């Protein structure tokens, strides 16, 4: 069959300036083969080293893309016309993906992989979206995770396993038994040890090819900028508002992406806050909630698997940013509901008046975030005179003093264990149920560790219950010092 | 030495397209004439098109073959050719990537507009070597705007050499 091939203008130099070439063949593939036999210089521009048609080169048989026919096996008839049409593709950065990071390095500046690393990452390397270039980007990347807890566990494990070359972790806490239902970085042997030590050992064991950098410090306004400066991406795995605003503001000031996640009970949120590219956390939440309104995990509880899900989503976004594949979660907030098993997505807008990330910021340095969040370090405690220790309460009860023991915890906590004869009014119901209490009696409030009951005691005193007292250390102290048959949790 | 000649208004059109598309990549066609003897590519008009990538639009662009066919037709109707393409690199230098090299042909101008934080930082033009080994930069020089000087649209007189 004699077929006409139309040559695109830029390639006519390789066909002796002919815009059309007559070739022979029974199929598209054969006709194209004949074309490159006649004009060998075309070969490398149409076919890759593997002998396959380059992905951006399309062949049209008359008016149809042969991909929608039988590709190169499509039969041709005499008089048919084949056209070579490029699809135009390209983009920043090296194949297969360009890092979205501003510190994106050129491909030849990236660190090489060792034979052991090729083995470790083989399942990444065989995917064209990651490939050797993507894996080398991961190796070059420096990621700092804030917190080695519920979110920090999957983050640390997956980012280390994926080969993030420098993985920093900030934490100053100690592993507690109550961490183990969700903080899968740790085992029973870690209980009582500093988290940062146990985490570092675990991650080094998981992947000896990376550098794990422990930062055993309490993150605050005095050290955040210096700490973040050396990293490409900061991942927020914190559980409190002052640190969340601190992480956000420091990232905006340094122009770094903040991969955010938060969890509460059965729900979680994920986004990437990156002031240089989109909204920041303050564009979404300009003001923190009043202290005490949103309970912490210690107070409100959390489904153990939830941080595993949310932290893994954060790790996914971190890896995408580094490798440069997919759509990063910038300007979008994903909400996850574990009970309904539903993901929702909200579009976020940059606030043109944002105090930190807008074009005219009113705040250009870090501030006191405890104060910003309305947290007075002394506000949560009541005066010592209004506190009572667990053994003292035991003595009072033994003496038969008339007193009301007010338990301000939530009903599931009450189910775990309680003081005999105590009254249950959860803290958030207290305001509405004051009528159930006698203002003249001595009221000893208790909770899990003494924080919520301190708020209850302050509130009761304001409301005229002049004999309200707080049980220091909560029911935990009672269990340790008085009655071990009441379970600790 | 290869040279790309473009009017300030056409260059501005491409750069404004790049800035407006930030943080995603934009793309479009350069339509004009290529003079083999002088190695001069004269851009007569730019044709912005939409980025047909569904994902990774911050660092990838795609123009489908159907759109290429349409642009070719439009160029032919003007007695011109598609002489190259432009695209943007958000927060990335105006240098071709490995990915760009894998997806290019020689004989065309590849203009890259670097956009940093939404503002145009740099515009450069590149041509793929015949052995596909590397991109070589070509000079961009300013053509006289036909709107300002309708009589001499393509004459490279009084040109101002761009620092590239």
C-alpha cells in the first residue's frame, strides 16, 4: 500500500524539506518503519531508545488518532494519509516529576542512590511517577515533623520508610501507656522513655539510609524559626492551638509549606498551608477558639486508628510535594469522618487581609502564642487553699465530713471508675445544672488529672459556691495514693 | 546563531498568561515564520491555549494533538507556521527540564516564562539540539510592534537586544 505521510514543519529538515513522503506498508507501524528507513534522522525524534513511539508523538490516520483504532497495528489502504501530530507537553523540573519545593534541585545535583537503596526503594523506583529521579528528590529532601505522637507516628514511619533523606522530629514528651493505643512508633518497652529517643531508634532501624535528627526541645517562639530554617517542609502533628499557630506563622515567615493535620475523637482534617502559594491556617481560622472549648485528645479522647489515617494522608502530601506528582492539597481542606466513613473537601481562599500571609502583613515576627490563644499558665490552677490532695480527701471522707464529690468528667470516663457516692455532672453541662448543687455545702470537684475540675472550681466560686474545692491530680491521684482498685487510664 | 524575534505586546501576552495561571503552568503556541538562512524565528502572534492536564498542573502542561491540529490550521490560514510553544515554570527557573527535553523536537522555539510568587521573573527561549542531547538558548530580541509601526512589522531595525 502506498501511503502519504505528512511531516510536521520542524521535522522537514530531516526529510530533505519534503512536507509529504510516500511510504509503503500494510499497517501504520509498517508505514512508519518505512518512513524512518527512508529518513533515518527522523528515528530519534519519533521513537525513544526503547523503540516505542515517543509518548508525545501521535499518529493520525486520515482524521483519526490511531490510539483509538488499533494503534500501530491499524491497517492502512492505498491513498490513506498519515499525519504526525505532537501533543505538546513539558513542565518545570526533571522527569518524572518536578518537586513543588522552591528548593527544588536540578536532577544532576541530587544525591545518588547506593545499591542497598535501590533494593530498599525498588517498589518506588519501578513506578514512572517516582522513578530514580523522584527517589533522589526524596533523599535530598529535609522534612521536620512537629510532635512524635499520634500523627507523628505514621508520619515518622512512612516518611522514613519512603526514604526522606533528612527527617527531623521535635518532641519533649515521655512515652505513657495511654499513648500506645495510637502512637504506633512505640511499644511497651518504650514506656517511660523520652519519645524522641525511642522514635529515633525505631526509625533508624526502619531505614538506616536516612538521617534522623532528634530535637528534644519544647517548640516556642524563641526557637521555631531557627529550627525550621534548615528544612524544606514542616509537618504539623501538634495537639494544641498555641503550637499550631506558632507552626503556621513560622512557616509563613520562612515561606515553607506546612502540611497540617488534626484529629479529634472520630474526625480529622488535612491540608497544606503555604502562604507563598495559597492560604495559611490563619486565613481559615483567624482567631483561636476560647481556651477549653475544644478539648484535647487527653480530655475528649480519640479513636486510635484515626491519627494513623490522618497522619498517613499528611505523609502522602509530603511525598507528593517532594516528588512533584499529583495535585498538592494547597487551598483545599479535607475533612474525614471515621463513623460515617466520608471524606469531604472544602475549598479554601487566601484571606486578602490575613495578618501574616497577605501582601500587607501586620505581623512580621513570632508572638507569644499562649497569650494569643488566651492561655494564662496560671489560669488553669486554683489557689492552693482551694485544693485538696487525694489522701486528705480520703481523711475527710473517713471523718464523715459532709461534702459533695462532684465528678466533672464525661460519662465514658465515669464508667471506667469513680469515687463512691460522687455526683456526675460533665464540665460542659455544669452551667445548666448548677441548681442540682447546694451552694452551702463543701463541693470537691474531680476529673481525670485535675485540669477540668480546676476550671469547674473556679467557675463554681465565681457563681457563689464559696466552699468549692479542687481535687489535685484528679482520679489518677486517687488511684495511686488512695485506692488502686479504681483503674487508671 | 538562532534568534527569536517577538513584539513587546506578544511577549507581554505570553507573560501575562503565565502570571495569571500561577501557581499552575500555562501554555500556548508561537505562530510565525522561520528563516532558515538567518536562523531567525519571527513570531507574528501568540496563541494562548488551556493546559489540558487534569492533575499536576503546577509543574506539567499538555496540549492535545487535536488542539495542535487546530493551531496548525489557524497558522496555515494566515500563511504562517507554528514555530514554537511557550509555557511557564511556576517558582522554577526559566530553564528546560529533563521532562521538557524528552517531549521536544528540534526546529522549534521553546519559550519558558519563570513566574515566582505570581510575578514574572524571567523569560528565555530554547531550541533542542538535533541529537536531542541538550537545549540551547537562543537570543530573544524585540520586534517592532505592528500596532506602533504598522508599516514595518517584521523588519529587525532599531532592535533592542535583550539581555538573556
